[in-house]
C-alpha cells in the first residue's frame, strides 16, 4: 500500500496493489480492504472477501449503497425467493437510503465484492438493537491500522 494521503476535503486515498497484504478481519470469515473514505460526503468504499458458509449480521443502512460482485454468490434479506436479493458474479445492485432493516446476508460461495456506502451502516444484535456502527470515520481508522 502506498502512503496514506488526506486531502483538503478529508478524503483518505489509498493505493493498494493486487498482492497487498492489507486485508483486515472484520468478523469470522469476513475480510476487508478499505479503499477510500471521505469526511465531506460520508462516503466509504471497501473490498470484501468472504468465505463460503459465512453469515453477516442483520443491519440497517442510513445512506445509499452500491455493491458489485466480482466473484461468488451472496443472498441478502433472505435471497430473491424471500423478497431479498441474490447476487452472483458480475451482478450489481443499488440500494437507496431507506433506513430499513436487512436480515442477515448469507454467502453460498467464496465471494469477493466491491461496496460503496454513503453514510453510516448499523449492525444489529439478536434483539434488533444497534450493536455497532460503521461509517467513514470507522473505516478510516481500520485503514490506518486501528
């Protein structure tokens, strides 16, 4: 990874090579690389690498999100057959700012996907209460090794 650079607008810019070891473990079976954060817009971009059989926690979006599956397969909100979405290699989806709960996301295959989010994302515990928040500032801390 090249030197971190923070511009006038609070933008963290990272140059990451394909063979870079800069993967961070987010949760068991889920690794991530923070690609960009922006204080001015609240936007953050992450590359996720997820092992088959992993389930990501239920969450709520407090901003819009773009996802592109580079390889693999994932089912969000119970998958397409249950009113959610199933995404496979080459699929893209956009979720507007809707402040609604998303049930757990299940990864049927090893999956690599690119994710852009504007604003915070709240992870929920078993009672449906917010257990943690991910936003541009949290992602910046992760990128800087925190």
